[in-house]
């Protein structure tokens, strides 16, 4: 149950700071991708391998997050977060000295393990510490802080990438000062012991209720990660925009997402989880279509801003939605499952977008993804309305 100690400003700041680390898993090195491809141009399939350096953490988040969820429920949230932050600093910074794509991929794999632990542990702590509207508002604030962190780290990555393609990996060392904060400030919440006749597996998760949340998490990230994977190459090829411009464009979306995160608590007070899905996916889809048809950099910024608005609404919406259907004693596993689905989408994104790029080109790929997002939004909204009309008693 929530307690006064959990409401301390220092605890909240620590949770928000640790959350901001997860956004760097891919974002920080995005502006360096074209230069990295040039460095390893002699490697067969360098274009795809470099994109996988960006998304490799996602694969290992997928593999590790369910394990992290079990650890969080059985052994505690705090140990999971502290150990993961330590691994994050070591694995993330390893790119500064890696001399080959395999070495980069190994470091990124361990970074994924760290991010999976941080995300699962922090989300479970927030759900344990807070309830009701306070939880919704704080998760919205968490999304905003992560988005603002994305602005800072993307801009920093753009500036550092102009110096050297390795330099953006230095950003991951920001985890070093976060480590003592998690060790000293975080408090392991007291959870009710399971009843004597409970099964060893603990509370059952409502798989049917979670499936929709998980599916939207995966779809959201497949679409979203088209931006960091493909946007640098679109801007370079069509507009001659370099790493700093890429960082600025990504930051425009992150900044608008941060604003929506701050407003999420108020928006959710007026709109249901399902209504927010329709609004968010529509905003993202239209934003992608604007990017697809952009003729100058300002139009790209406009599309990124609108797309970021939708993304900024969706992430806290998924997190709060999940807490409403997952029992307290199983939240680690529930958030581990969501983390797996979210980062499955990130890892799969280049495998979805790259064939489209090869067949249709970069601009058309953004258009296709935009149309798909709007179609999903309309189909889900209409489908839910028809279902409600057919079964008025359904909740």
C-alpha cells in the first residue's frame, strides 16, 4: 500500500531520473547512424547491421523483461533497479571502445538487459507507491520526463555525432550518478503476503484483458521506431540535413510528447483508455503522412510534432491501463510482459520498414505507415462502438 515515505520528492525524482535512462537505449546514437554505416561500409549488409545496432537492445529487453518481472515479484523491485542501472552504465558506455559490429552488438545486448530491468522495476514501484488519479498523473509525468530526456539526449547525440560516431555512446554514462540515488533513496514497498492456500505461481493475470494492451504496445513501437531507424537517411538523402538536424527533428516530436505526458492525467479524466488509443494513433498517422509529403525541413518538424503528440499520449495510457487490470502481487510480471511486447515492436521495426524502403523508397514508407496507423485507429474505434451497441451490458 502507498505510504508517506513513497510520496517524498526525492523518491519521485529518483524514479523519474531512472526512467529517463530508458529513452536513451536507442535515441542517443540515432544521429550517428549514417557515419557508423560509412565506418563499416566494408562489412556486407552494413546498412542493416548498423540499424540493428540501434535496435539490438530491444531484442534483449524482449528476452529479459519476463525474467525481470519474476525477479521483481519474488525478490523485490529495488534490487532489480539498482543492478540494472549499474549494468546500464557499463554496457552503454562500451560503444566508446568497441572496434567491430559484433562488439557493438554485444554491448547493446547487455544494455537491453539493463533497460528491461529498469523499466520493469520502476513501473512496478510506481504502481506500488501510488493509486488512482495520483498514479495516472505521475505516469503521465514520467512519460513527459522521458520525452524531455529524449529531447536532451537526442540533441546531445546530434552534437556529439558531429565530433565522432563513437561520441554519442558517452551519453550512457549518465547512469553513473543515478546509481547511488537508486541505492540510497528508493524504498522497497511492503507487499501483502499471499494466502496460505495460494498456488506457487501466485495471482493469475487476466490474459484476455492484458492482450489488447500488449498488442497496442507492440504496434505502437513498430510504427514509432520507423523514425529513428529511417528518418536520418530520409533527411540526409532528400534535404541534405545532417546529424544535428536529425536530432532537432526527433526532439520536436519528443518535446510535444512531453507536453502530452504532462496533460495525460487531465485527458484521461475525460477520455477512456480506448478513446485515447483512437486519438493517439490518428495523430501519429497524420504526422507520418506529413513527413512523407514534406518538401522542406519545417514540414518535417510539423509532422514530427504531431506524431510525437500521439506517442506522448499512448505510453502513459498503456501503463495506467495495465495497472487497472493487473493485481498488485503480479505487477512485475504484467509490466515485464508489456516491456517485452513494446520492445518486440522496436526490434521488429527495421524488418518491417526496410523491405518497404527497398520497394517503395523512404518517403513512401512513411506514408504507408501513416495510413496504417489511421486505419488501425478507425477500425478499433468503430469496432468497439459496434461491439458496445451489440452488447450494451458489456463494460
